[in-house]
């Protein structure tokens, strides 16, 4: 094995962490008899040689040796190597990708193309591996074939041929998943695959296999789903709960001679498929790259949390020996084992996630399915449903009251991880969590000791239940915040919670003020003072001006600019109540062109209303070479309104600036200082189409301008947003903690602008 490996000039190549001269050792480690060494080697391959999916010259050089490993039956854990090869060779560059490649990316793109060609050229070996004695190899081989082989008709034929004789349930599911992948990559085959999946979904002997077929049908041929997909899936879940855990070696699959293990009996209307040896006269079938949105699980899903409801059990039975190792691969395997411990069908959650992604914008069906899952007697299924509910609400708009109530009911469950999962989902919902407010308050009252969470490193933070209730503006969160303010170290997010509570949290002003007075102005001052300043800012607690001034004057060098900014914003929020700060603010504005001068000018205007003192400073800030400073100056000038009309020409000139956010801020300020809407609305609507993330800022301005004239371009844009089911900021593969809140805010602003509840006119 590895003939010629020492003849490769590894030292001349590099991987993610430097010279690639350690790659031969990693390759030999994959063939080791020691399971810990094998796992460390696989971790090294993913961590350095194929770092985050990258392909280097050394990655290409590894491909022949990786193929040697997968065909040698004496090597253990070959399934992991098959998966590695699939990842290395499975990258697609479509026409849009190719058009966007710049000069710095040409080499990387060439490596991807060469890797795909090299792995695809050797993909024929996976035909043999699909019947390998090692279940782990059989588990990985179907997806490798579906992803890499050039002749999808032959692959489909083999998948169908193998399914009835495959004894392992999880491998059967992989065969079905691979068929779905073929249909996604080769669209002309989608109808054929969909017909077969439909037969499996209705006639397969195993409820898990029927669910897998439905999940793949939703991905590749959703029109083929049954009209009653929700009750069908709910019935399958009940069936899986009621049937004892299936053995991996079923002799007849419970279906007799007419239904072999995992398969369905042949029927006259079941279209025959070419066998693996069929001459590929019309091959390969036209291929389409699988877009991220078509991948199973591409919709945002909660990070998997360990769930250990029963004593740990191996999730790798029949997959070779595994030991605990301090590698990333080892940690992921350990988490997976804990997650699946005691589950008869550990793959059910993944199938449901795939089904949900396939159902896409069918929010009603998905909500009904999750509601059924949340009523399940199986806690694990409810944990999965809670997480998937968060993913659904995060990406799609819809009526979620019933779902939120059911998630709220999990807060009282004695299993702490179920309750915690529900609490985290509700934390992200902000106003949408209102139907669960009483459940949140009950959980809060039942466990005062959990109000603040402490960590091994970093400052403490409020628990998710406190934050969820505070984000609803519910006064029942105030005692928890009061308690947090009495701890030796204040939770870093107290100020944000106070901001959501508004006037309800006014009783906390005294404690915030007292704690701010105690903050030592050393290098740690920003971390200790910023949550207190945020709270006082939200409450507009002008009586705290002396304490805020102390911080402003004594800010240390380390993070001092951040701390001064926070103090200036607090003084600005206090308005005339902070009149004693005027001399300090006037001194700061005498340093025009600096960020502090702009912030001080904004605060001085709010406190004193002296436009003559602040206007020259803001005009100079508008000319800064830093885009951030120019944006801050534009916003501050807008706050002056007609008193800053003299800057209208300068703001108008910024409407053509290359920085989109600066164009938006300048357009809004132009309307605020001049009252003219034509140029502003045109610039804002252009930005709306160019970047979805500016839409809340644009809608705020349009709502203040309202009423938007019926039939105008602005009205069309706002109405189009309101009828969209997809959240404007939904992302595949990631999300922000405030995404739902921002999107719901956008919808409210659109309605406000169309109702004309704002002031002024767009005429």
C-alpha cells in the first residue's frame, strides 16, 4: 500500500497550516490498527488537508492513496475515507460561480475542478463498495456514487437493486437519500426517481423507509407528495414509536416473500430500470449542480445539543471500534452518540429535517406537522420538534400562535434539556413569544437560581427565559434583572433587557446608577460599565448624569473610545436633564473631524439644542475619509432637521457614493433637512432592491413620510414585501439572534407606511 508515497514532493506543497510534509503520516494513520490513531489522522485530513472544504495541491496528491485505502478490506473505518473522498470531489462550480471568480481565486477553482475530475474518474470503485461487508462503507458508498459517478442511470439501477437485499436499516435510508441526490443533480431523472420514491412511500415495509422516501420526494419532486402528507407522516412517527427497535439483520423484513427487507414487491406498473451493466448510450444525463438551498438541512437549524435521556449507548454498532479522542471528529462523534443514546430510530430527526426543507414554503403543513410532533409522548421527538420550530419561524412568516403555545408547554417538562431548548427558541421570537408569556413567567418563578448563568470564562449572562420575557416587555422579568444587578459581576446583557422593558424597568434606575458609580475606571471598565450605561440610556435616566460624566471624564486608554461613545449616547438620551454635561460636550466638539466630536455634537444638540455649535462639527464629519464617521455625521445632521438645511447639497452629492449604507443614511438625512421626497424615495427604493438588509432602515423612513400614495413605486415595493412568505433576512446555513425581530419590525413598518400613520407626505 501507498506505493510511491515517498516520491511525492510533499514538502514543496502547503495545506491550511503550513508545509504539507506531515501528510504521508496522516495517510498512514488512516490505515492504522489503532482506532485513536485513525481518528486523529482523519481529523488532521479535515483540519489541514481539506480545511473547511478547501482543496490544495497536497489534497490532490492524496486522492490516489485515499482510493487505495477504501478498496483494501483490511483497513478499518473505510466509510470515513469514502466520505472524505466524496467531500473532496463533490464540489460543483456552476456558471454563476465561474463568473464571480477573481484572479486570486483562479488557482483554488482549478484545484476544485481537478479534484472533481480525479475523484469522479475513480468513482467506479464505489459500485463494489455498496455491498461491502463493513456497514460503515455501505453507509457512505451510496452518496458517493450519487455525488460523483458520471452515469446516474446506472447508479439509480444499482440503488434500487441493492435496497431489497440490504440488511441494515440506516444503510437502506442512505440508498434512498442517494436516489434523491441523483434526482437533484440530474433533473431529467427527477420524474423517474419521484415515481419510485412514491411507490416506496406508500408500499415499503418499514415506516422509517416510507418516511425517508417522503423526505426525498419533498426535496426532488414535491408535487408527488400525497395531499395528506401531514397525517401520513404523523402516522409513520406513531408507528415508529410503537414498534420495538428493529434489528439490523432482518431475515424477511416483515413483508414475506413479496416484500424483501427494506424493499417493495415488483408490480406491473413499476417501470423497469437499466441494470448496472447497461451500456450508457445516452450518458451522462444532463447535470445540474446542487444549490445550497436544495441540500437537506440547508435551512437554518439549531445547533445540535447533547441529549442524554438514557444511559449512553454506542451509536456505531457494526461501524468498527471507536474510542474517545480529543479531536474534532471525536468530539462530534461523542456528541452524536449522546444525542442518539437510547433512540430506536436515531435517524428520524434527520429525515424530518429533510422533509421540512423539502416542504419549503408550505408553512401550514410544516406547522401542523411540528404541532403533532410537539404533542408526542416521546421527549426526544419533542426536543427535535422544538429545534425545528425555531428553524421554521426563523426562515418563514406565518401564524405561529399554536406552535408557540406548544413550545411554551415544554418549559415545564422535568427533562431540563427539553425545557432549555424551548426557552432558547422563545428567546429568539421577541413579540411572537407572547402566547407563551405565562409559561415563561412560571418557569422563571419556579427557579430563581437560574436567572443568571455563569461560565468558565467571560462575564455572566441572563438566562434565556429572562431574556425571552424581557423581550416581550413583560414586567415579570424585572425581579430577575434587579437580582442580577446585585451580583458581584453584572450580567453583560442586563442593559439590553432593560431596553426592551422600557418604562416598566424604571424602578431599576437607582440600582443601575449605584453600580455605575462603583465601576473602577481601569482596563476592565468598558466590560463592567457598558451594560449599565445601556440600561440607563434605555430608561433616559437623566438623574444619572453625574455618574455618566464621571465615566466620560475618566475613561481609560484601553477601549476608552468605546466607553466614551457609550457615555455620550447616554447623555444624549437624557436630553435637557443632562444640562450639567454641556461644558464637557462643548470641549469635545472643539476637536472636529474625530468620531468623538461627532458623537459629542449629537449629544450636545440633544441636551442643549444649540445648532450653531454643532453644525460646523457635523459638516466636517461629513467630509471624513472614514465611511463610518460620515454615516454618523449624516444621521446626526438629519436629527437637526430644517436647522441643517444648508447641508442638503452635500447630502445630495452622497447619493452616488459607492457605499450603499452611506447612500441610505444620506438620503434619509436629505429628506429630514429639506423635506423633499423625490430624490430620497428613489435612492431608498434602489437600495431596497440592492441589499435586503437595509430594508428596515428604509421602511422606517417611508413610514415617517407616509401616507405612501396608492399606486406609487413605494407602495408596490411595500405590498410585495408583505405578501412574501420568506423572511427578508433568512439565510441558508446561518442566522442572527435578532433576525425574527428585525423581520417582524419590517412588516409592521410596511403596514404603517401603507396605512399612512406616519407624518408628512411622499408627494
